[in-house]
C-alpha cells in the first residue's frame, strides 16, 4: 500500500510539475496572443474610424458644410459610411461643437477643447480614448483628428459588440485548450511510464537497503531509461557478487588466522592495527611485563626495539621505493619460553608481524642434544664392558670356566645394548613418525594376558603375584605393538624393581564413551617424592646403580608415556599409602 501511495505521489509530483511548466507556457502564449489580437483589432478599428474621419473631412471640404446653412448635409454621411451607429462630431478649433449626429441640440453641448482625444490629436496624428460621454451618458471609443480649423471626431459605442470585437479570437483560445488537453494526456502517459521506472528503481534501492533485493525480478521498459535501470541493477549484482566473494575470502582469512597457533597482526603504515588474532594478544602479554589488549603496545616493548627500528627505517621515507617485501626476525626468551618474532613490510608500507612460540622446538633441540649425550653415555657402558671382557679373554690364558664367564657377561651386555638400541628406535618412531603406527581394534584383555604369558618365567623367578581384572570385551582402537609395549614395560619395571613376592594388580577401573581407564600397581617400594615427577623422562633413574644392575635402559617409562599420548591418553604415577607405586592411565577407544 505504501509503495502504491509513493508511486502515485511521485507520478503526481512529476505530472503536475510538467503540467505547471506547460500551463505557464500556454498562459504566456495566450497572453501574448491576446495582446497581439487585441492590438490587431484595435488597429483595425482605428483604421476604420480613420477612414470615416477622412471621409467626413473630405465631405466637409467638398460641400463647405461648416456654413451654418449647410451643416446638416453631414447627416447624409450615415448612408454612405461602411459602419452603422458611428457617432460623428465636428468640433471647431476653439472647442465649440458644430455637429453631432447623436445629439439634436448641439448648441447646448459643453466646450470639447479639453477632451482627451481632442487634446491628443493636436500634438499627435490622431487622438483616441475610451470613456463615458458627458452628453449622452454612454461609453464610447473616441477617435479624433485635427484639420487646422476644426476637429473631426468619430466614435463607436463601447458596448458588448465592440468589447467582443476587441477581444482575442475565441478560436485560438479553443485551439489552445484542445492542445492543453492533448498535452495533459501525453504528460499523463509519459509520467506514468517514467514514474513507473523511477518507482521500480526506488523499490530496488529500498530492497537493497533491506537486504532482499534478489527476491523480486524487476521488469523495466524497453527504452533508454529502462536500459539505464537494467544496467544499474546489473552493476549492483556484479558488485554484490564480488563483495560476497570478497566476504567469503575475508571470512576464510579470518578463520585461518584464528585457527593458527601463531600470533598474527597486520598494521597500516601509520602503525595502526588493521587485523589481529587472539594468539597475538596472548603472546604479547607473555612477552610484556604489563597486561595489555592493544596490539599497538608491541611498539613500546624494550624486547621489540630492534624490530621497531627496522620498521621505522622502512617507513621513514615514503617516497623511497621499497625492496621486494623486506623482512626481519628476532628471537626472544621470556620466562622460560621462546618466541620468534618476524616482520614483513608490503609495498604499500603496511606490514605484518608474526609471533611464533618456539618453546617446544627449543626444548626439543635441547632434548635431542641431551638425548644424544645420554645415548652416547648409555652406549658407552655396555660397549666398554663388552670390550673389557673380550680384551680379558684375548690377553689372558684362562681356563674354560672363566672364559665362559666372561663370554656370558659380554653376551649379557650385548643383549642390553640391543635392547637399548631397540628402545631408542621405538621412542624415536613414536615422537617423529606417528603415522608409521597403524591403528586397529585391539582386545585389551587378551593383550595383557599375552604380556603376562611372555614374562611368566621372570615373574615366577621373582615370585610375584599378578592379578588381572580387565573386561574380556574391552576393545580400543590402537596400535597393538605400542599397547603391548605399554603393559610389557610396566610389568617389566615391576619385575625389576618390586620386592620379591610383591603383588602386581592390573585393573580396568572405568570406561566411558571416549576412553578406557586402567590402573597398574605393585605393593613394593615407593618412589621418593622428589623423583616421582621425573620418572617418565628419558634415561632418568631413581637408583642408578640398581637400575644398571637390573639391566634397565632408562627408556621404559618414557616409551610408556609417549605410547599412551599417541593413543590420546594420559598417564600419571603416585605412591600408595601402604607402600608401592600406582600408575593411572587412559587409552582412547
């Protein structure tokens, strides 16, 4: 309803505006034509009266009618003049009226010397005036001419007939009115067509503003305005499509930025923030000693001084062309955490700052260095032992019994060396080649009993009691080799370090939609609290001498932890109240 009213309002405004312009034009033309026709009719009347005046003058001159005895000869002019009811008056130069065909007693008429038309005719070729006669009381159109000794004045009664005669011709007015009607219809058609197109454009603009412009298919007329309207709609659709595509790409960029583990921020050439993700603020607060939520705070940090100097150097002279995307990088250590801060400056002098936490990388580097050192140290011991035993055999003459003893010791060290190499290889694969381990459904109950069976001889030697309480239908999706090593290393650890005759309990204590939870405990000796948090570290030993005596590689619990983490689980250790150690861990289904 509102749209229809708006349409009518616009069309009416357009129609009446154009109609007003045309009406003013018509009125001007009519006024001009009216005046032109009036002047023409007046001129025609003056010519006619002038002819009658001249005829009267000639009649007077020819017949000498100014003599008192002949003045009435002028009455015969009524029969020969072309117009009827023409009043003829002869006035002497002194203003005395000698003859008037409409007045019987002319001698009673007042002096006409001061009549306007008479006075005007003295200085002009003729005089004219429209006024009421003081003698007859009627309104006349007077025309007078001066002939030296007398005036001849002719007049017509200024009645309806003469007024109509003086008006503009009605035919022209009627034609103008007809033309006005035609133009009215044409304007109505044009404004209706033009108004419809403009209204559709207005509806389209309102729809664009409301966000539902594609809901209506607009049909514009097949003319220039319609073509322009179609082009406007087409251009808008192209721009909207480009904007939508840009918005999608921008959304992808935003999602990518916020999915990154790195802190990213973009700045304009005046160092004002354009865009940043949450990691940038998080890392900035870690590096900064003062909490902040402003990315621009990075330019005030002392640790960022080299970075700021690099940025200022490239932004100092804006007229100088930049090299191809200059870049800069610094490394920062803050509260035992390491960060790499990189900056790239673009051609328009905007720039990007990337904060990457390298703590794990640095720790991994240190860990690899430490592990390399530990591996070298661990390998050195069995190699030295093997070398010493062999040198003893080669350098001395030994009886068979001693020789067999040294050979057995060398063989034991060789086995220990092989186990160490196998463990190192396994933990390296877990950390760096996780995809190498293929996962499949594994029955944990059967797996644990297989582990116990493999270590049964050693269990019996240590007189251990192993109790397994696991659901026979418990199945997880994992790598059988790694899961086997988890339970194998835990049981092997109990065999080596638990007291003889200890009880080992392997139990499934909970299961939910995501994980299966286990506890592995023995009632042997507890681990000192200062060592408990480090027992999962590589090559870490609580009792170095005892560990080496029992043949441990120092990697068993590290393998257990990495294998469980590979299965998206967690492991922890605690001392039992009555003595012994308990391992609590989970494995994702």
